[in-house]
C-alpha cells in the first residue's frame, strides 16, 4: 500500500494540536524496528508434527507459521522470566499482546 506524502508542517501542526496518532504518518512496512529484523530459518520436522501444527493452525484460523512463532515466543518467555518484556508489534506496527490460544 502506497502512503500519501505528507508535509512536515502538517505533521507538526497535528502534533501541536495534541493528536497522539503519529503512527498514521509512519509506513510500518519500511520503518526499521531494532531487534525485530526477520531472518529465514529452515527446520526439518517429521510429518506427524507438521500435520499437528496444521490442525492447530486450522482450529485457531491462522497460518502454520503464526502458530510456530507464538509457541516459540511463549516458550522463550518461560525460559527467561527475568528478561524484560518487549512489546510485539501488531497491525500497523502498534503494540499488541498475545493472549494465548
């Protein structure tokens, strides 16, 4: 989706008027997010495990990759409970929380 160009003066005026919707002027598709860079990995899994992941993904209504990411994130959080929590970006780059399935 192509964002419409906005003049700096318009953004400043919106901010000065008290609007906190600065994200409306940010294209999250190209905005760098430190620590959230994506790298592709390849994992070999047995067929029964892939079938189980697909069944759970279909039950919840998401893609297999989403189930894997959420489950890995939950497990990593369990393994490092003292680590500071980080906000995961949701739609439009806004923070969103995972509440489990």
